């Protein structure tokens, strides 16, 4: 593990196009994962253009490399009860979904991609991508489904996918499934009845390693040592931040400087309350959002996080001691990932109710920077190889895109 150099441009592909879809109803994870893959691919291949379809409200707040762009579709948010509503609450959800579906289809028709990569949701939000998958299938586009290494608890995922007949449609539409993790960490479809036609498409490409930009801004990181506290998008991160602040207030021996990043989706009322609370604690600095989180992770002595996929990859990439306090509902993805990582000795984990004890949390925070980094505990051969593996597969696909048997190599 540890940071690697951004790959240099090595090959040229003439007018190759990749379209990516990121439904983005809660948090930033899907867009950030797509953006990481897109940037890696255009660094590797000149002549390649990547277009990302995203529902993230702040998709435009991030920097994009040359030949990477995005199409913004109307935003839909997922409520705590699992239901959806339009971000603009006066807009009817059904009408919003019709607009999203139309924009996705029109983008595919206009952009004419060689490869279409769908992130996490096989049929898109409420099935909005199925029509586009059907269209692209008829014109020979290579269709790739990208899955996190952990999707959800088997019982929840199985019930959801059976309701939507997802497994059958994955077998029908997709040429390959890329799992963004190594096979010995976790299987995203464990506990599900996976037909051979789907299992045979799966390729565990590895975790997606992160790097700092060569254009790092001067003075972007705080001066001196600091523990980074991040909750990703922040939509459900207020409790973790509050508990960290409470730990600082209750234990005067906790003196490590902490940089708290609230996240752009934290509700405004909670955000204002935490900013006021943080201002009264000398060791804590609070910021609302940063679009270069990789640089903040790279500069930290340790990280406290909820353990979403991207933050976890950054912790491994920059080899940082970490405390994970995962979300446990409505999805169990973060909990499963944290439990598995703690089992391997890669991170420290506290359950949310354990982190509510300020003295217990303070005791962990005091020793966290001295904890061994993940590389010291990682199993032999545990590497972050996702981006080079994806680049290799994409290169073969695009080299052979005019060959009649090109679909056979999509899996790698």
C-alpha cells in the first residue's frame, strides 16, 4: 500500500469514448468513484474522452481533468425511510424521474460511447437506465457494471434485488461486472443466489488507489500535525462530529489538533450548530467542504471517519492510522466494511453507541496517531490495484472494439 505516482500517458486511442452513470441520491461516493476512474483513464490514454452522468447536486464543485466532463441530471434525494423525493420539493418525483431518464438516453444517443460503465445500481435509480442499456446493447456498446466491494447486508440486498428482478437483468444486459476490491476482502454478492451467467462475469479488480494532484495548491493543508475528521458527504455525519467534539470537551488531556470537514450535504441547522460548538474548542478547526479531500487525508497524522468506500480507499492509499465509526442503518455497507477491516487489523472501529461515550472516544483519539498504519497489518499481497487493472482492461477493449469478438475480453 501507500501512495503511487499518477500514471504517465502511454498510449493513444483515436476518438474513444466512455460514458459513466452515477445515480447519486445520498452523499458523494458514487461521483467521486467515477471521477477517480475517469481521471486515471484519461491520464493513461490520449484520445479518450469520458463523460459522467451524475445526479449529485454539487457535481460542478469538483475539478475535472481535460477530456473528462459531466452531464448533470435533476437531483433526487433518498430519505431516511428509504423513499425518494426530488431535491426541488415542488417538483413531482415522477416528472423528475422522466426527465432524468430522457437526459440519460439522449446523452447516450448523442455521445455514442464505446463503453458504458454503470456505478452500483444495475438498472439505475427506479430503473431509469434500463431503456439506455437496451439501446446501447443493440449498437454493440460494451456494458460494464461496477460494484463496491461491499454493497449491503445479504438479506437487505437480496430482498431489494429480487423485488426488481435485478439478477436476471444483469445477466441479460451486462458484459462484465467489475468489483472494486480484492476477492479476499469481501464478496459483494455473498449470501445471494448468484447464477453462473452472473458469477462468470465478475472480475475483482481491486481497491481504487488515490493520489494527490501534481497541482496541489500551496497552503491547502493546515499547518502542523492534525487528525482529520470526515463524514464524506455529511448527510448523516452530524452525530460523529458531535461525539468527537464532546470527547475534546470532556477530556482536557486530548490535545491533538483536529480538522473537521462537515460535508456539503449536512443539514444547515446541524451544520451551524457544530460550527458554533467547534469554535469554542481551541484544538478543533471546522470547515464545511473541501473538493480535494485526498490532499487533506495525505497530510493528516490519522483519520476519523464513517468509512464509506472512497474514504476507506484514501486511508489505505496514504497509509493512515484510522478510527472508523460506521453508519449502521438503513444500509449496513459501512458496518460490514469496518468490521472486515478491523478484523484484518487495518483500522480501529467503534460502533456509534460506543463513540457516544466521550471518555472512551477520547482514549482512542489520544493514541490514534501512534497506531500502526494499515500497511503494517495488511495481509501479504494486499495491494490497491484497481486503477491499473481497469486501464489494462479498457485498453484491450478499445483496441479490439472493431473486432466481432470484442465482448469476450470485457471481463479481463
